């Protein structure tokens, strides 16, 4: 285990897909940080999620999303390859 992080869900009502999308963004941010700190240029990585909603967000190019969701998707796409 190189790194671990946990987050507490906010007190206000937040939809589960939004929380799962946030978790995916955190995974990408941690990956980018670890690659930079460990100086790994060509590290092969895989990200896993069991959320069909998050996978649908990431794979959907035709639909426009709310600003928060669009920013999360953009962050994931600019740091990963399909």
C-alpha cells in the first residue's frame, strides 16, 4: 500500500452518483500525484468503478451536463486514456 485516502460524505443531501463521481476524481488526482512524486512517466494504470452512472458520464460525449459533473468528467478525461 503506497497511499490511502478517505472522505466523509457531506451533511447536506447529496446524490450517490455525485459522490461516486467525486470518488473517481479523487482516484485520478491521487494517481497523478503519485506518478509525479515517484517520478513514474510511463506507468500503466487501471481505474475501476462499479457505478454504471459514473461510467455512463465518462463515456457520454453527446450530452451536456451540469457544471460540477462536466468539470469532474473533464478532469478524469484529461488524466486518463480510454
